[in-house]
């Protein structure tokens, strides 16, 4: 997904990807926790 606004403002892409990966990891952990609670 292209972000022209972020590109023009000089955003550090490695930082954006790190934050996105962290968010995905937290979402997966939350889903696993919710599923485990559902089946207990």
C-alpha cells in the first residue's frame, strides 16, 4: 500500500514496519488468548 503523505514527509520506513509487525504480533497473541478462553 503506497503512502504518498508519509513518503513526502520523510518517515523512517523501518520504524513503520517494526510498529506494524508489533501490532500484528499483539493481534495474533490476543486472538490465541481469546480462542483458548472460548474453549475452556
